[in-house]
C-alpha cells in the first residue's frame, strides 16, 4: 500500500510534541510538507523529513495536493484552514477547540461532507489509557448509574508550553477567541460526554481572568453541568494551577466511586459500596510535562487506511464546543443556559 501524503499546517508546540513525531512513527504516512507563518520553523521540519516548507497554507494545498493535513494553527484559523483543505480534497485533523463559534464549526462539517473527506477533532482525552479503562468499567454496569461528577484540567498556563512563551497567540483574544476554556475546558466537556455516553442539557458558569495580566482571555472557569440523564457535576479549567497540576475526574455512582488520575501509581481506582477496592495501573494521562503518545495520530491514520469515518468527528467536536459556548453565554447573562 502506498503511503498517505500528509502536511502539517502550523509548527508550534502541539506539532512539535505530538503531530509531527507521531506521523513520523506511523508506517502509513509520508510527511510531504510543513507550513508556518514563521517560515524557519517549517524549514527545520522540512529539512529533517525531506519535505517542503511553506509560509502560506493555500499555496501548500495547491502545490502539494496532500491526502491529509493536520491543522495546528491559532484558534481563529481552524475554520478557514479546515474549509480550504477540505475543498482541496484533503482529509483534516484539526486541533481543539475545533472553532470559535457554532457557525464556523457547522461550515467545517459541511465542507468536509461536500468534499467527501474525513474531519476529525483532536480530542485526545478519549484515547488516553486511563479514560479508555474507565469507560470500560462504566459500560460494564458494575458501578450503576453515574449520579454526580467532577472533572478538572488545570496547569500553570501556556507560557511554558507555547513556542512563543508569554507572547503566544494563546493570550491574544482575536486569535485565541477563548483562553483556558478553549485550551482545557473543551477537553473535559468532550471527556465527560463520552465517558457518560450522555449529553449536557444545562450549563451555569463563572468564567474570569484572575491572574494572567495583559490579556482579555479567560484563565479560570468553574461550570456546573446537568446531563440529560439528570446527573450533575462540575467542570473546571484553569491556567493558574502554579503548583499541583490537575487532570483528574471523579464519578460518584449508585454502587460506588471511580477516581481517574488522582493517584500517581494507579490511574483508575474503583471503590465499591460493598467495601471492595479495585486499582488499575494502565498508563499515564499525557500532560505538558509528561508527553506520552496521544493516540490521536494513529487513530486518524487508521481512519484513512480503513476509509472509516472518525469516531471523534466534526459533529462530536461541535457538541463538545457547544458546552463551552454555553458556559460563556451563562457568564455573560448570569443565567443557566439550556443546550
């Protein structure tokens, strides 16, 4: 089988740590082109992988005609770049949040559908081993119905992660559109929807910029979610966890509690009502400090190889984005927002 020609559009940290090395490790992929507005970044990868470098993604799409692309650009460019790639006949893996608005996300989904290409959103939390294990346990029924939950994602902020540090687009509202909620919160809205096999029905939120000076994007959010099943819980996103990074989820159920990512050794712990405790050491949840394989690239490439629609589709990405957009609406209006 010939290899799929893949281009990476945007050569910042997420490309450096995840997309590029994971494509390079996949035997079904040939990296043919890299694009970045800072052309030197694209050239560095192009030289390493025997590919070509571009500063403009439209030029890349026209010249290279890649089979697939990763869109790793600032948030405001996710929609235009995805639509351009789909129109050029390329399958698209887009970073989260997939877009800054519902309208943009719907236009992306429609562009992929019209061109007959796959659109996948890089919600990697679903693929992390502790979450896969947790989903298996929930689906087994041993814990019964989920009654309440908390899911949290907090770290010191993108300045240590981004290639541009404190000058990063993450802090520039016109390019970022949203801050910690778009960076971290949307991961958790996607995770809780998937884990529970349920949709968010109502959202109330407090969203603020508490400590990151000189930016208008949010650095903290606490949301209360009511699911269609009736389960209620909290979703927290923070860029000011300067000590004690958190990427954990706890589910309180009819027959016990499940703790995910709360213990350094056993990533999933089930404490049943009968006093029995089950502990599972199944692999790390990836963090900025501990880069483990995300699983996203292999999942995307497998969709190409098998010509199977992605499980983490544009439609799924939109549902997870809608929770975050509802939270911002709640903050703006002081009301609970129904989805």
